[in-house]
């Protein structure tokens, strides 16, 4: 039997394959932290404590680990402010579908309800950012409650929060730990036969079809491409779907949404039928709100972004395997070829903004930074991306390979996520190249985590897009017709700060020095940072904007707005055009 409740907590984690806890030590966590110390660390079969400088970063790091490994990750926060710091990262984890167990320590159990020092109500506090949250009020509730918490996090692909007062963790364990089998969900949601038949009838009847896919096609890439071939459908994607479907895709028409590019918007609106596959794409204004069907394993997603002609509950792969034999093969490529041509033309048009002497432009174009970085990345690199303009540059320049991973706060949209996500990636993926695309606004929010990279001796590279401005917020103001205000603060000397923290650091102001600086940082053993002074006026506009938004740009008197380059995607578009059959009469 475990000696204390804290020891028992660790025994259950170790049984379940957990090897580390991300967190910041302190008061109510002390019994757990001491149990970690006595466990001897992961190298001796125990648990490592990954010390961070803010509990938010710990939760974000755990979220990245969970997304990359598909297994349970763990973070912890002390009572009161420790818990409230942790909330931001847990929101990100929960909305990203990352199985995370958060250990939220609490004030002494006999003080609960007395407005004691640092008292909060964690079960209420964490309710909105978790699938499960419960208070442990006596040792007899363990290890059962902990196993329920862990299993729920895995089953729901979300956050579970175990709230436990510090004095309870110091008490003797009441029950033997025993053994428990933690089960990761692997069952396939099989669609109803009548729904698949109804879907087939609609696809067969449609004269033109567009597929719009999200991260739910991760295990169904072959089936999606087979469907596109059979019905001659262009394939667009959300940012979450980009890494799974874009590479080597002869039907690719780009991405929709605020970060979008290419012909995806037109293909979605002009098709006779839009088929949504494994996506909970939130921007309903970019969907036609008509002639749409949707397939998703989670029935709660069906119809909540757009009105549907038909909804199908089922795994994308299972649904398409059942659907394909029921479809008539279409022979008319007119719509597909027109969208592919439009896509290539759109990319050719915007690529000029990027290619006009960009290697000589000062301040450095952020598009150029992202493009060069893409060329220097390994095929299986993990790239973490700050919310804001870095999302745009990653969406348009980081080329999927089928092995690269792109991790960001794509659903919660918190700033400062990229560096903590990179910490979780580097800790859990040793030997793999890890790069954080950090905006200066996000990086300076959690700058203390630069110290974490040094203290943990992590192999990661921070590429800081340092434009001295909150670029995305400035763009949002301009779209709304407001002059930018309090968005420009001037570039901080991030290179000097990183060097002082102990990182290999270099500052780049000359674009001709960029590639060498990136290469040296990526090759460096340990943490590194490249501080690139980028153009604050290089902004991005979506592929479709309303007249009201255009007037907003004019009212704001914006000096430079670029449609944005597209990196290697223009090469894919060009090669797809070459595959279009020639029809002399068309």
C-alpha cells in the first residue's frame, strides 16, 4: 500500500504510463511534490517534475504533449492563484481535444467555506474548461476518483480536474492502490445504413460537389481522396485539416476562413453540394448556409455551424468506405478543373507580393521568414504557432509532409501559446526538431518560459517574429474601420533577453543573414532563439471580404496590406493544373 495519498496519486499515474507532471511547486502542492522527489524521477521508474514559471505554461505544455502522443498528460497547480493561472492552458487543452489530467490542489479541507487565504471554488472554477471536475474530501475516495478522472479525460479527449486539499494529500492512503487498466478509445463510430444511403443519393444527384475537411480526416486521407476522384470534387480544408490532407493532394483548392487562401471559398459556395467531413469549422460566415451535408463522429457537431440537408454520425473513414460503393462515378470535370484553375490563378496573383525583391526588403518580410524556415525544417518537425499573424504565416508557408505536426491554439485562440506548446513537444518528443513560431506580443506575455527551456536543457528553437506590434489586433481594428491604437509598441531586444536567459540567440535585421541564422539555431544543441525584426505593415487579408470590411480598410488608411504569399503551395497548384486533361472543345 502507498504510504500517503500523494504517493498513491503517483502510483496510479505510473501504472498508467504517465512519466511527468508540468507545474510550479508551492504550499498546498508540497506533499505531491515531495512524493515526486521521492519517486526518483522517470529514469528510475518514477515521475519527473517539469518546473515551469507559470501554471498556464504548464497546462499548455501538457496540452501539446497530449496532442502529439495521444496519451494522457498531467499538469498541476497550487491553491488559489496557482489554479487560476492554470485555467487558460486548460481551456486550450479542452477545446483542442487534448486528454489532460489537472491536479488542482486546494486550501486545507477544514478551512473550505471560511474565505480562507487564497480560497476559490475550484469545482465551479474549472467546470467550463473540463469534462469532469470533482473535489476529494477524504482519502477513502482514492484511488477510485483519480482513475475515473483519468479515464474520462481519455474517453472525452478533454480535461479532467482532480481537486484535492493539501492536507488530504499528506494523510495516509486509506485503500490499497491495486491495479487499473486505463483504456484509450479506439472504437469506430459506424454510421447508420439509411444515413449512408441518403448521403449517396444526394452526392449522386449533385452536378458538382466540394469537400471541406477538418482534423477529423486524420485517419481517412485515402478515403477522402478516393471520394474526390470518384465525384470529381475539389477539396478545401480548415487550418486543423491542413496537415492531414493538403500534401500531395491533386484536388487541393486551399483553405477557408480568416486565414484562408486560394479557391476554397468559391468552391464551397458554387458547388451544387458541399460535404463537410470531420470539421467543426467555427466561422459560419464562410459557409454557404445551404446545400450542405456533414459527416462527424460527434453528433453534437452536426448542424451547429450551418443548416444541413443531411447529417451523418460516423467516423469519416468508416462512413466513406460505406459510401463509395454506392456512388456513381462522375465523368464531368468541368467544375473541378475550373476551381483548380481559379486556385492556381489566385495563388499566382498573391505570390507577386512575396516575390518582389523580398530578400532585400527591410524590415524583413514575415512571409520570407516563414518561407525560409519551411525549407530548413525536417520532414517530421513539430512546429508550434502563436495566435495572431504567426497563424497566418504558418497556414500559408509551413508545408505538410504527412509527418510534420503543427500545434497551435486554433480553437481557443489564446496568445502566448507557442513557447509553452514547444516545451511540451520538446519534453515528450526527444530527438525531434521542435520550432516555436512566436510573435513578439505572445512571447513577451510568458517570457519567463525562456528560463524553462534552459533549466530543462530542451532542444527547441524559438523564431521570434518581432515587428513591435500586435499585428492581428491592428488588422482587426482596420477591418472594423478603427484606426489602430495601442497596437504599436516598438520591437524589444528579444535576442539580448534570450541570451541573458542562457539561450543561443541571434538578432536578424538583414534578410540575407536569415537563412544562416536559422540554420545555426536549428543545428544548435539546446534552446535557441532567432530574433527577426519583421515588417509591422505586412498584414494579411482573407480570400473573401465584404464591402463593409473593404470600407473599413479604407477608413483606417492602412499603408500596406498584403494578400500574402503562399510558399510551396503555388507549386502544388501548378502541378495540379498540369494534371488536368486537355479538352480541345472546352
